[in-house]
C-alpha cells in the first residue's frame, strides 16, 4: 500500500513526531510511506528512510516561514502538492485544518480515500477572541463540511472523540494511542546536560514543550517559586522555544529565579534523551481545550521518569484509565504538593513508574501503531 501523510507544517514539535511515528510504523508493516508538507520550519527534525518527505523548494519554503503568507497560500499550495504527488497513492492520512481540506479536495478528484487523524480539536480555532468572533463560526462550518467527507477517522485521546462527536456528529472514530519511538532514547548522555548548564547535584524538573500559554510553563515557574525555600537545589529546565519565551523570562526575573530556571532552547534531533536521563521529575502543565495527546508524559515513562500531569492535558484521561494516576489539578497548590511528595519520598512511586514504563514499551510500539491505523485504512479502502 502506498500511503501519503499530509501535514500543514513540519517542525520539531509533538504533532509532527506523532505522524512520523505513524509513518515509521506503517513502513515496519511493509508499506510505502511519504509525508507531505507546505512548510518545513527551521528547527524541524530529520526524516529518515524508508519514509520520504515531500517538501517545498528552498525559495517557496522561505516564503512560507512568514505566517501571513502561510495562512493565505497553504491551502492552494497543499492542494497542488497533493495533486502532483498522488498519482500512485492508495490512501491519504491527513492532519486537520487546511491539510484536511486539501486532502479531501484532491482525494475526491483523484478518487483516493482519505483518513482524518485528529491530533487535537478546539472549539475556538483562533487564539485571538476578536478573530474568533469574526471567523470561527464560518471556519468551523467549512471544516465540518470537509471533515464529514473523510472515509475514516482516528484520534489520539477519548476526549477528542467526544468533542468531534458533539460538534461534527461523526461517530465512527477509532482512538489510537500513538507510539513512542524508543530509538530516540537508546544512547542518553545526561552528563552533557549537567555540564552544559552547571546542574550537577541538583534536582531537575523537566518541562519539554513549545513555549506557549497553552503549555502553561507559567504554572511551573510559580510552583518553583513556592517550593524553592524548602528545596533550594531544585532547577526547572524548560526545553523548547516559542512566542511566550520573552514573557516567561520576564516572569522568572520578577520572581528572582534566574539561578533556578534554565531556558535550554530546542533539543535537536535525539538530544531530548539527554534531558530525560538527567531529570528527576517531568512536568506536563497544559491547559488546552481538547488537546492532542501530550507525548511528554509517555516519553517520561519510557525513560523511567515520573511525569506530574495536569488534569487539563490530553494524556491525563489515558493515564488514569491505565491506573497510572499522576494527574493533578493545574494549580500551584496541587502541583507543589505532588512535587514535594515525590522529592521527599520518591521510592513510593517506583512501582507506578515501572508499571507505566512496561505499558509504554510493550503496547505503544511503532508496529502496533501502524497495525491499529491499518484497520481504519482497510475499512476506508472498502
């Protein structure tokens, strides 16, 4: 089977990692897979064979780095790229938004089944309240029109399925927990992190995420300010970049935490393994409505680290259902209490971490991710 996976943009972040894991899983199952995108961002990770990446020319890609140009032209450009490269494609697997619209348009034209893989679903598609009032209703109606014409549906978490059912009336959605690509974590070198950021002998709270209000790094900073007197050698390490970086750095200075917070930037390629290996605890502070599945918590478990997870994170319900109850309210008090409990009595969490790690390593494999998605593909092809 020849599979084309369509993404609007390709970066270093979790969404693209999930689709790449799917591509690798399908390849392991013996299928030919190519990914296609309208923009490759500067910090994007590399795609390795046998998976291919169809990307813009250097000139077009440079233009697409401008968000306004990307917003105006990504739909027609994606449509053209899909049409150009879909001649031998058996099925299209697509992310949301313009990628979905373009996939449905060209899939209908070329009579290729389309499966919508729902990474996240927010009832307010725009960050700005003003823009949302002007356009969200119209955009949502158009999106619903295209979405209901897909031939199959998968999503990453139960609450996403509930939201899509409620707003779009789509029933036959398969929940598929994404794979953790353990190849990324095979050769960690924590000493590099400890030496680079002068963290030897410190307790490290790791928060790897795009620096954005939705990821709620502000909560972690406020928690650190509360516990720092009792645990002066605790350091918060923020891995990633994003539009909220300047505000967060200002908040750190305001609270006098410069010596206890590290802005580590983007962990290129597989260097995130070094951060996990060096950490004591991993934090997931998200407060996103119908967020996709936060892979950070699952990656932490794969690395034998305890994640403290906000009840507002997409992965929270999944962990609770598996009896890995490390979920707390996204408040300073609740997170502080959970972190202090671990720092004082880490041994009582060892069984939970072991259980979580075994589940991730046994069940969330690339091959199983591919096999579960192929079940939806087979139905769509019929």
